[in-house]
């Protein structure tokens, strides 16, 4: 092959049906690849018709539905057969794992977002879902092999790159860092947010936004405790709004909130729509993201793009992604987090400064760059 060759590139597109995380990564990547002048042929493989509306309407993109629900069998047995039958030049698996065995003619590119599933149990406790527990075990077994087989590994931050090199014993020269970006829909919205706030019975004037989960790396307990200290010290009218919680997590954290006498001050919300999230970003006084572990931390840039001042973590990839556009704190120091909340909420000029920095920082990341850099990797394999 040479640089003038039109390649047949397969992309595992199963996660397109899930409009979060990896699903959004694939959707944005495909949309921007469709805007390029590349003449490569893309074959997208999925296990459900639910992905159809997310596939670009472009003759270069051909969707193949392979309806088989057992994930390991789909990936390790069925997908390799289609790769062979379609005579792929490249297979790009953007969801951390990939087939272990492929035809010799096909070069494997895999996006490993992070190696969270390699974390010890204290950071990633056993899930109540048998499906998730099996999935994590599968990744722990398959990803180290896939990483050694891949001709190129894409990851999403320098932090993740160093983590992958350390955890999987991979030569760093085989890894390329391609930063993610906030979607173009994330911008300050002043038209509808108040309707959304009323829907969730939230404080229309003063609230603090955070993302939560039951696993310790999201630091939800410390977020709640820091807010409790902030409220006690300032008798604030602020409300804490935590989004992205499962039903079991809501039940779990409700007990902590009751014990702190904060039932009227903390709103625990489940998974909300993209439009609702933009509205919550747009009117939040500050967004808290003191995570203990993130391969990237896309909410940091989403909040900045919507004009929300961010208090972030000094851990993992957050300093790399936030730059000087967020107020960073030690995520295990509740007093430091409390002080940062107090400082940001009390100082309008400081919030304005971080809004301006955030807008500038978020604009440095784009999905157009992601697509162009990914396409450059495909082209570099034409030798």
C-alpha cells in the first residue's frame, strides 16, 4: 500500500447505541471523519439497529448489523469472520478491547481510553451487576493481549498514556495521544435552563453542580462532606446538585445526606439528557470535579464551554486537561475542597476570571482535530 491507496477501514461501532462515554467518542469521530475529503471506505460493525440514526449519511460509510448479544463471542469469534470476509486493511476498535486473532492482512488500531479496570478493588469495587463483573474480568484478560497485538494504540491523554505503558508494559512509541473534545452543542444556554431547573425543583439562583457515582474514584462522599462544611460555615442558600447517579447510588447517598441534615439542600439526580445537562451547566455557579482517577474528564471541558467555573482535582489527567482554567485542589483533602467552594462562591470576579479562562481552554479542543489526527494514523499505515 502507499499514501494514495484508498483503504477499507472497519470500525467497531457497537457503543453508538449508548450516548455516553465511548458512544459519544465514536459518534463525534464518525461525524468529523464524514466531513473530511478522505476516499477511504468505512465499514461500521454493530450488534443492534439502535445505532442506525447515529451513522453518517455518506456513501463512504457502510453499516453492518451483526445481531448477537454475547459480547465476548461477538468480538472474538463473529467480528473476526466479518473482518476476513470484508478484506479489511485496518480494523479500529475504539472501545478499549478488540479481537485477539485477526487476518494477517488487517492492521489493528485500538483506542484504550484508560486502564481503570486494572485498578485495585479499593478504587473500583465489585459491581452488583454480574454482567459488569464479567465485563471487567474480560477486559483484564483481553486488553493486555490486544495492546501487544495492535500496530497502533490511541489514547486520550498523556496521563492515560503513562498509565497504559506502566500497567500493560507497552513501548510508549506505539501510543498516540489524541485529546477528546466537548461536543459542539455544549455552549452557554440562556433560553431554556430555568424550565429544566423547575422540572427538577432546583434552586433557580444558587446551585453547585457535581457528577457522582458509587465507586470511590468519583469522590462523591467527599463532595457531600465538603458541601456540608461549606453550608455550615456560611449558612449558604446554595444547593448541591449531583447528577449521573444510578438508583442504588441515590439510595446509598440519601442516607449520608439525611445524617448531615442536608435533605433539602442536596438534589440527587440520575442520568439526564444532553439538553438537560447543558442547562444545568449554564446556570451553575460552579462545577465540582474532584475525581481521584480520570483518563480524560470530559465534563471539565463541557462545563468550561458552557461558561461554568470549574473546581477540579490535582490528580490523574485533570491538571493536563484543565490547564490554568480550573481551580485545582487535592481531592482527598475535604478542607481544601471546602475552602475552594467558599472562595469561588463568594467572589464574582474570580468566577468571571475562570469563566473567561474556561472558554479559552475549551476552544483549544475540537473533534475536527480528533478526526484529522485519527485519519493521519490510518494513512501512516499505508506502507
